[in-house]
C-alpha cells in the first residue's frame, strides 16, 4: 500500500505544497535563502545564485519603508574596499614627508655646508717646534740629527755662532756646580767615597775644560786678553775651588791638568814670539808687557804657583823675562836719542839754509 500524500509522476502533494508556502511566508526576508532542505541539489551554483538574486529582489519589493535592507558579506566587503580607495585618493600622498616640510628647523638642521675647505689637524711648523723645546731637548735633537746625518757636522760647525767668554764660563760653572752638589753630607769631603761619588761629574767637567781651552788657543783665538781671562777662571776653579781629594787617581789627574794649564799659559803669552820678524820684536814685547800689567798676571800667577806646588813657575819666569826685555828696550831707546858727542841736535831753523841771492831787488829787472 502506498502512503497517503504520495503521488507518482512528481506531482507535488498539496499538503506539502501548502506547508512549504507557509514556511516561505513565515521566513524572514532579511535572511538569504540557500535552499529549503538537505535534499535540494547543491551542485548547480548558477541556479542557487539566480534564486538568491530573485529572492533578494522579491524581498526588497515586498519590504516596507520601516524595514532595513541587508547586504551579503561579499557586497559589504566590495563597498568597503571602494570607500577605502576613494579615501586614499583624497588624502595627500606621503603624509610623513609633507608634514616634515612644515616643521620648524632645529639648530642642527640650520647647518649649511661651508664653501671653505674642511679644517683638519696639522703638526706644528718646524720653527715653532724648535721654539717650544727646552735646552736639554734641543741638545738631544741636534745630537740625534748629527748621529743620523754625520755629513752635517762640518756645516753646523761653520754656521754655528762662536760662544762668548761669558757663555763658556757659565757652562763650566754649571759643570763645576754639579760636582759640588753631589758631595756627601755626612762624610769627609776629601775621602775616597766622596771622590767616587763625584767622579763622573769630574770627568765631564775636565772634558769640557779641555774642549774650551783648545777653542781659546791661537791661532783660532787671536785676542790674547780673551784667552788669558778664560785661563785665569779655569785655573781658579781647578786649583782653589775644587776639593783636594786624597785619592791617588785624583791626585794624578789634577797634577796632569795643572801641567797642561801652565803650558797653555805659555802658549798664549808667547804667541807673538813665533812671528819670525825681528823688526817687530820690540813692538810685540811691548804688547805682552802691557797685557801683563793690565791684568795683573804676576800677582795671580804667584797665588796659583803657591797652591799648585810650583806648577806655574815657568810662566812667572817668562813674564819676568818679558818685563826685563821691555825695560832694556826703553833704556836703549833713551840712549840712542843722545848723539855720540853728547850735544843736543840742532834746531829746525839751523838745519834749513836758503840762498836768497837770486831773489834780491837788483835782480828783479832781469826777470
């Protein structure tokens, strides 16, 4: 038996049709309809989309003015994209860059590139560098330069200014003060321990004395007074001011130094004897005697000779010999001024005789 409401040939049942229409009328028009039952075909997308369009149109026509129209998610997304595109067109491009153009510049942004070249650090010029060096650093610089370039020794010796006597003596006094300053306080000044402490400074002092004495000897130094003044100061420092150490090595060194000093005195005083011109002997003796008297050399040499155990006796003898020769020359000159008969030479009027006969008045007519 067949159930009630079933019909062959696909004729719809009236009851089902009415129920379906009732459901269609009672459903909300705002909700999209994708199908009535699970038995409806889902394979045809075109029929479902067309039914969706018809349903939407029928729903929009049947709605009242108080009802709102619902949109599908796809349409809403498209409209949102359209609004965003429209808003993007109206907005200015690159808001960050455009806003920076209206910002007031700060102190760093006001910097303008200068047309002058960039200032960079530079080393000091050579003359400024030399000016900034002290004495010790300048000496070291010159010595290192000579060691690196030995060929500069002759050039520097030629162009270097000659030291004055006072400059030379100041340097010697500085070397001598180094000896005195290194003497021990709680020990005998003349002991061996004291000598060993000052030995390096003593050697430096004697070396400096030797170098400067050679610089003030003839023929390099032609001024006798300058040479004798320097020798006097050096002799005074070595004989009278330097402690007399009991060390045997020091005694031998001091004795040798005094012998050399005495020889230097003789070399300076006798420099005029080597000229070889006998005509100028009297004049040369007069120059030496004048220097001896002005500098009071005999008195000074006597003091040096007493302390040095007659080391300067030969210098004293030479000075006395020059004084005697000068006295003889003066006496011989006075004797030569007197003639052999003891008569005084005739006056100038007696030596001149003129014949006035040619200039007499009688001879004027013949002229």
